[in-house]
C-alpha cells in the first residue's frame, strides 16, 4: 500500500510538472489552437472585474506581438467563434457559472482560495463552440496570473518593457489539452520597495513621465503581476504616492496591487507628506493630536483599496526614536492607531491587514518585551546587507497575523551605500529566504530594490521563489540561471548566458563596488589581485562573445541585463588594479608607475563613458538610470560626483631594490573548500548539503533541516578533511563563513573544530564581533588553534552544533600563511 501511495504521488507530481509546460509544438486532437491561420477569440464578461478585462487586453496585445495576428475581444459568448479563450473570475463570469452547473462538461468550479487559477481545455462547452481554453481564477489576481502565464510561455517576458526583451516570433500557437491547476502561492504578499534615492530613478521618472504619477506606476503594476507579485512600497524620498497623483492609488487598486508604505511611514502616509502638511514636531508626546489627524487622513484616503497598514512610529526621516523612548509609549501609539482604523473603516481593526516592522532599533523594543495585537504581522528584517537578523521561535504559539521579511538588494547607510550595480548572489538570497520559510516567516516578503534597474535578475528570483518555495532548492539552483536566460534570450543562448549570470553573481558578491579600492586585493599574496582581475576579464570576454553572436533584436536587452554589469565591474577592478600597481612602482621610484597612472586615468574615463552608453542605450529610454556615483567614497554616504583615485608620477628612474616581483610561496598551509570533504557523517535526521556558488570562491555547505540543532557528541554530524603535513606543533584553523547573523534571538550560533581524535574546540560564530567588517567582506572568519603531535596524515573535523551556518572554506596554517582578501587557492595534500 505504501508503494502504491508513493507511485500515485509521483504520478501527480509528474502531471503537475508536465502541466506547467502549456505550449506544444506537436498539436493533437486534444490541444487548443490559440493561433493558427487566425487567432482564437478572447471572451470576458464585461461586468467582471476591471483587472480580468485588462488581463484579456494584455493577452490580446501579447498574441499580436508574437504572431502578428490580433485576436478579437468579445463580451457576448453567443458571438464566440469555433475556438475561444474564456477568461473570468470564479464569481464574476456568467459563462463560467453556467459551465459549473452544466454536468456535460469536465469543468469543475474552484473552491474559494487566494490567488489560485486553472487553465483547462474543454470540448463543446456550448453547442456553437468547438473548443474553449478556460482561464479561471479564484480572484482577480488569480485570473491575471493565469493569463500572464500564457503570455510568458508564448514568448513575452515580464521584462519586455522594463528591459526591452523582444518577443519570440511564432506563426502558430497551440496549448496542450490537459488541465493545469495552480494552488495558492507559498508567500501571501510578495513585493518590492522602490527606494528611490536619486539621482537615477527620480531623474529618469521626471524626464520620461513628468514625475511619480500613475503613467509610470502602471508599468510597475503590470511588471509585478507578470512576475506574480502583488505588493508594493512606492518611492518615498521626496515623493508621496497618494499625494503626487490622486490616480496612483486608484490604478493600483484596479491592477490588484496591494499598497503599503515603508517601515517608517505609518498609516499609509508618506514621510514627505509630513514635510508638506505636518505642523509641529514629529513627536507623539508633544504633538499627539496633530499626528492623529495626520494619520486619519491616510486611512480615510485608503477607502476600499487593498492595503497593508504600517503601524508603530520611528523618528522623523527614517531615524530612531529619541533615546530612552518608553515601550509603553509605543504600545499606546499602536493602540491609538488601531482605534483610528476602527473609527474610519467602521470595522474591527483586525479586519485591516497591518504590519509592525522590527527594523533596526525597533527590534530592540520587541526583544525587550514590547508586544502588539496578534493579528498584526511582525515584519522581521535583515541587517540591510542580506542577512536576516531574527526569525520566529518555533516553540512559540503561531501568530494570527504571522511573520514576514523585509530584505535588501540595495541600501543607503553604514558601512557604505550600495546601489550602483546588482551585487546579489541568488544562492545567498535562496539560503536566507529558505530559512525564513522554514521558520514560518511567510506572510509578507518585500525586498528593497532601489531604482528597480539594474536588479532585474534578483527581483525575478525573489518573486519566483516567493511564489513557489518548493520549486527551487540547493540541488537545482543553478538551473534557475539557465531558465531565466532562456526566457529572455531563447533556448539557443540560455546555457551560455546563464553561466555568465552565475559567475557574475558569485564574483560581484565578494565586495560591493562602492567598497572596492586599490588595497582590497593583494598584489603579492598568492597573486591575488591578478587572479581576481583575470576572472573578471575572462567573464567579460565570454559575455562579449555571446553578445556579438546574438540577433540584433536582443542587443538592447543583453546590454542592460548581462553585458553592462559585467563590463562595469570589470572596469572598476582594472582601475583599482592599475592604481595599486602605480602606487607600488611609485614607491620604488620606478617610471613604470607613469604608464599605470595613465592607464588608471583612461579606465576612469571608460567607466564614465560606459555609464553614458547605458543612459543613451535603447534610444535613451533609460537615461539617468546609471547616474549613481560609485568611485571616490570616503565614508558611508555617496560622493556628489565620482572622483579619480590618487595616482603618482615618477620624474626620473632611480635604481632601487625591486620588490614588485612575486615572492616564492614558502608558506605552509592547506586551503580546503568546504564542499570538498573526504567524508561526511550524518546523524539524528540531519544531513549535509552543498549550496552551489554561495561562497566567495566556490560552494558552501550547511546542514538540513535548517531548524534542527544538536548537542555535541562523538556521533554528532561532522565533515572530515584529510591533510598530509610535514609539520608538528601548534597550527591554526580558520573557518570562512557566510555572514549569517544569530537569527535565533541571542542564543548563539555554534560549531566546533577538531583534529584527529582530539577534543573538539567549540566556537561561537559571532564571538569576534565586527559586523561592519563581516558585511563589507561578505564573510565571517573564525580561528582556533590545535596541535599536531606527529607529521603525516591528519583528519580535520568540522562539527555541526547550530543550524543555519554556511561554511565556505577551511584554511589550515602550519606556518607563514599570507594575508589575502579571499581564501588562498585550494591545495591538495602536501
């Protein structure tokens, strides 16, 4: 019986996977002819929701883009031809309701659910219709997702407008005859935060649309739906979504986008609205009545628009509250805000979705005992650098409002702004968001994407993963690069472009370009700077070769999504490498310094010209999007303009003892990539799993499930690494870890290291606390000392204690290990 049940589950899974591939190039009697000599008509009930009818219009336009044939859009089912696409919501489409009552058809009504949809081919649903492709949804967004899934599969990328991805031209289109039913998404609210910091997005928006109005936002609403998102925090610095254009919230509601406001903008009022209309201080003790009136306006303006209301209060302008702010005061503020919700909506406060963002110092209030009503979602946050600070305690009673995550792809603040290029490795994004899902933080996922461009790739992954957290995992994560590349550039180039994206993501995450300088990498230790630069230059060569072979129609999209970031990052590495060599030669009074100074200046100009090329690309469609400064930082905040790094010129050569040649490596060490263990011991239901590309130079490894910890014992899960050493005596072993924070709430993340049969040394991952260094270098390094009693073979053991620790590398120093930014090159036994 157990084997039969397993077989049935496998068959169901196979049918589900198979059903996801909706198009077929080999039509049969069961397939639906979406476009043949002429396209099938598209029917919607004119009284159905606005978004249902808009989705039909989008499908009509998308089919025309792909085939050059425009389907008829009809609203009377009696006018339908032999083949028709019927689009409707469960309760808003009369023909669907008739089908549900018609026992002659295979159609089955959907149970009330959140954002589900069904795509099904029916034969003779009505006497005059031969075949119908029925796209139905449990709600208006469910319908839109089903329709736009068809659009994506026929060749219209979600990024067709925002990244100029061309459609794949086809003369005919057939949909497979079997039924596809999509269940509710893994995460209820999935969205992005446009944290426009100027000058990029703001300059572009003002030039192209005249401001942050509904004309611009409608493109964003459509993008979100095509990516299966549903939630938006709008641009806020100097902007006010509801006040800048009164049609902004109206159109968001029509498009089915759930609106919110950022973590420090309570009650749906933008921070800039307080600058415009506020009177007195942003202080509840001194100005309570004015603030309450201010917030009432936000809730009154909400009307019936689907929203998530941020509650609580931070200081004016994304700042902490005044030192010593009492928890009792904050709890009173929340109580008063909920009273406003009740008064204005006429419903209990719990009927309006709300969130309390535990951002920065607000988490301290929670950790010190502040609580809010159970129906409010607790929005947990990362540290602004992609490392989640806190996750729910699995032993606590579940909250009615659940938990969510506020994540960052872009940030302005300590230790440095990063907002010029995409530096987000999706392996790390997956690992952190998998933690969130495993610990039950899945009500809201929202990510700060800065100016939206150039974050297209990680945005796609974030929302795809939020839609279905079961689909992507450590074993198939690399497939995502190929999948996404194929959706933008076609199957012919998918593997090669996906490989470029994969390598770029790993290289770019090593250090933000705003943090790079001439001293980041060593010129001498292990030839580090030259090795890093060579990786970038090979990547650029590969990306350039692919770009040269692409059809002309793909050039604009390829430049934006692939070539530009690779080229931009390569140039800044070349620039700082030239500056480093200039300084090295100048220190030796060698006139070779002059050539490197000139090359650095040329590269600085090349950087500027590349940004200009981006702004002028696609006939200037994205002008200003590359206006962000990124060279010449002196502290966390961006410089007003880029500035050339200082270089030196040598007037006359003076013979001195040269020190620029690479020293012979006489250090004795072992560099052990974490995933290249010689033996893995699993126990107590815990297993080891490699996460591809999460490390700065390779894969990382961790334990699954990520919710399980163990007490250290002789049979505990551990990894073994064999080394052969000629040395004896004291050695040091350094673990290189992803900068995971103690998300368990102060209990501490622990691991242990031992050699041979010695007692393991237990270490606390965050004992040597230097958060700024961890996130700047995107690694935590912890060192322990051990003893080798005799030369020969030894077994280094890495022991698991806490979950969620990602080991990237172990380095064993038996004498003279040189300092380098990255781990030294991997070694075998010596």
